[in-house]
C-alpha cells in the first residue's frame, strides 16, 4: 500500500496513509505461524510472497474479507477476496 505513495514523494498523502494505519488498521508481526500459512498459500496458488503473507496475516487476525486492487489473487479460497478499484 505504501510503495506507490512513498515513490511519488508525496508527504501529505503519506501522512494520510500513516493516519489510516495508526487508527484503523491492525498491523501484525510476521511470526512463524503466519510464515507457515503464507508459505502454504503461496505454494497452493503460486502468488507473490508479499501477497501470501498479507493474506496469512488477515486470516490470523480473523478478518472476514481481504480487500485488494490486485485482481490476480481473486483465486484464493481461504478468505473472501474483494477487488477494489
């Protein structure tokens, strides 16, 4: 989420994302359990490691849905994927 914002060097937008992360999102550390779930998802669906780890974190956090702009991961069955535009 942050890479496009940081790469354009827009400090105002970066601050808004910081506010979003701090106040509305739960950020998890990647522990061994999450790494194993991510490895399983990556192996099963052949998706990128960061995507697999994000989905693993969502599952570990008990999320019902995973929101993404990446239509390439809509094949995941372990959690409901919602593509946003």
